[in-house]
């Protein structure tokens, strides 16, 4: 099959547009979107106000700022999350990057269960609220 100049230019233009769209898509992802996607993958649909979601993420970031993946790694993982390719992506990442993402997920899930009222929902449609860093949900705690 011989390629004409027009076909070659059309292919180059299409590739350029696809690359620009991919860069724009990755640029729109935020830490909040990534965290929400990870939580929904493990816990199912979560209805949470954007203010509560932002406050939760700020509390996690304040306690452990080193936990969040670097910007490029987070963007890559966000795209993998949206394409449902997280396991394959994490397995094939070089070096410590897979462990960094696994650690991020583990702490994010733990903090979400501790700092929100997710466990007290009666139905999956109930709104989840951020309780704050000082919330104590232990019914056996003694305050002397």
C-alpha cells in the first residue's frame, strides 16, 4: 500500500490532535478526582459534597504530605484509573512507583473510613460527610 502525501498529512494531523487531546485530558485531572476514583473503585458509589471532599483531602495532605504521588505519576495513574487499567499500570511501573501508589491507596482508604461517616450510612445513596481530624468514633473510648 502506497501512502500519498495527503494520507500521510491526515495521519499526522490526527495523531497531533489525539496527543493534544490526551494532554488536555491529563491536565484536567486533580488529586481530588484521583482520590475519589480510587475510593469509588474500592467502596462503590460515594455521594460526597465537593467541600467535604476537598476538606478530607486537605486533612490527609496536612498529616502526610509525602504520601501523595508526584504530579506526573498521579496524572498517569488517574488516566489508568479512568480506563480501568490500574492493576496492569501498577504492575508495570518501573522502580518504586508501584509501591508508592499502593501505599497512597492504602492510607487514603484508611483515612477515609476514619475521618468520614461512611461506615454509618444506612443506604448507598446517603451523603458522606467529612467529620474532621479530631473525630473520635470509638464507642469504648474513655475521656478522663
